C-alpha cells in the first residue's frame, strides 16, 4: 500500500518511471487545502515522494486543485487535466504540462495560459462539474474526454471534444447518464479486450473489445461500473444488459474503496487500477496520528473472458517481490467449529492463498430462505456474520486475530439458499476487528458469480494483510473487498492467522500457502 491521502490522480508510465499523483492536504490529516502530491516508482512497490505537482495559485483553482487525469499526447508529451475550485459554486477544468518534458521524474509542472479550458455552460451544475478523464481519439481525429456532473438526481458523464487538447467543445449529448444515481465523481472510461488479460490503450478501436464506464457515487460513497459498447459514430456508450446501471451495479471493490483510477501501462501492456482506502477510525484519531488515507496495492484489471460481463482484478505481480518466509500446507480438514492456527510467521504482514473444497450441500439441506429482499452485504451480517452456523458455512480465514480471538477480522465464503437457488457469498466481517468502540466495523460482502456445481471445484481466496489493511480477492478476482481495521491486541507479533469453519459440514483447505511480507520503502527525493 502507498500511504497517500484521497483520490489517486493521473497515474502514468513515463520514461522508465511510474507516476502517481494524489489529493493531499499538506497542513493536516483532514480534508482541505488540496494540492497534488506526487510519487514515482520503478517497480510499483517502492516509492519516492517529490514536491507537490499542482498547487492553488490562480483565480480558477485558488480554493483547491481537485482530481484529474493524465494523457500522453503525440510525441510522448504528458498533459494533465484537473479540476480547479474557484468558489463555492464554480468548478473549472484546467491543464498543466511539464516544464521539462525530458525530465523522467516530471518534477515541475506549469499551468498553461489558456486556462481555464472548460467552464460550465448555462444549464450545467457548476458546483458538480469535476474530475476530467484521460483523453481518447475518435474516428475523426478529435480528442474526447468526460467530465462528471449531475442534473437534478441524474448522474451524467458530460462529453467534450477537441482538435488540439486545449480548445474544447461540449457535445450535444452526454456520453452516458443514469437516473437517480446522483453526482458522478471520478468517471473512468476505457476499452478491454474480449479475451486475455492484457490492457489496451484508451484510444483502442475494433470489434474484439468492450468498454467499461466506472463512476464514483457521491451520494453513496462507493462506485459501480458497467460493461458495454461504445458507439463511436454516435459518441454514445450503451451498457450491456448484464448488470444494473445504478447503485446496485457491479463494483471493483465492495469495501473501503473509492475515487479509483486506471491507466494503460504501455511498458507491460496491462491496465492498472488504484483506489483510495479511507479510514475507519475517528477524525480525532487521524489528527492524532497525523495522517489519513492510503492507496490500495495496484491491481491489474481485465474482462472475464468466460462471462464477458464483469471484470477481474489481481494484485500486480511485482508485489510478490516482497514475499519472504513461506508456509505451505495441504489438506487441512476443518470439521464443524474448527479454528486452526497457522503459526510460524508474522501475521501482521502476510500474503495468503488458499483453496477450499466446499461442503457438498443440496438445496434441501437449507430449512429456510435467506432474506430475499436483503443485499449480499446484509446477508453477510446475518446471524452474527462469521459466527453463524449453517450447512453452507461460513468458512475462511481469521486475520489480524488476537490469541484469545477477542479481536479478529474474518474473510470467508458461505453457500446460501437465496431466492430458491444456491448462491455463493464472499464476506469480510469487521464486527470483531477491534476492541475500540468508535471504529466503523461494517461487514462487507457480495455474491460471487460462481460457474458450475459446488461439488465439482474448489473455491480460491487470496488475502493480503498489512497491519491495518486487509485486501481480499475471491475466485481469481471476481469479488474484491478491502477493509480498514484497527486492532488493539492483534498488533505486530501479537497478530495471529487462522483457518476456520463454522458450518455444520466438514470443509477441507486443500492447498494453503502463506508468505511473510517484507516492507516496501517510501523515501523523499528532490
């Protein structure tokens, strides 16, 4: 994880370095006085902090330099579009370019004299006009970008075109919109190939790809995405009818994850995703520790070539360079109520991969329906969450657990009867994660798009733990859940790791591998 405050901005690969910018308050661990922090890396793991890249200095951004995106223009020239907060009712889009484009660290950025480039026209809500996307080229050779907006309670992705990336014209219609979703923050629009896990340049065209539109919902403080078709001749995006185009839609991550941003890594031909992990403790705690907010481990993201209706995510392979001591076990039989400790490593900083042979249950074994009107997240919290006892589980991992189990974060699967079908839940239960009483201990969860019979194949789970962050990936990245926890007992060497099964049937952890993880480094460089 990278210790940076909110909103990852303008990630890119340039002249041998990965660049990540982020929303940053240099004066404290609370929101306000926003500038663009800037870090660089050769490997996505070890980072160097540079001086802030963009700071308020002009009338059009004097109250803050908010989120934006980078685009590599012809000749390998980076340009960043960002939102400036001019006053309480007006947000404007402006551009910065490198002072020296031969500098691989891009240490200095200058605001162009034509700023601001995009001003909300009559009829546009100027107080909700922000977060320009990476640009892409259309069939006519013009650049396109999207800016997030709302019209009453309808979320809107406003579309703009330009011949030179400086002079922009608003299109007659938005790229897409959806009713009752509220303000669309941090929109992201990009292509994905129909097969394979490689990335595509944002301007890629062709019949062998789909497009993804992701938006961050200001009213809900979580995100959703759709997979669909970009009609280039009409400049419209049409979602496939495979998931909801509203707050009930698919998410990158069902936990503490917001304001995400992807970029095409042309160096390794992949699309990389970052998201902001916000806090679960109090503002007073943030002020006391003098920092708040992190970025997730960078993830590769691609289209599931089987369903072609959802994305898959996985931590970038570079994170495996931090793996140290390894523990491997086979065939851990977990009878009902079993809790088996995995000892011999530092469980406060660990990477775990486990496969479970689930219970061979039939629908008749479930006496009653789970709540048919409840969401997956609500189902995960029913009947004491991970402490429930049903034919289908729960079974999984207890991480950041104290020896007496008074503190524990449970990441688990559970087979449930839901609307007269057997469904697979993946959950992250923070309800017992800390003895502190003022933390957010929400239990998160989602249904896993599980193909086939539970009798035929195992279930895979990967969990990365880094002291107060738990990032979980179910079934090869079909469901991802990030949790932010602050134990008081399970700290450092007093953190423990367990495999558990609270279901009424035996479960086997057929393969279990855990690695103690080294720390990455973060230095200051000028």
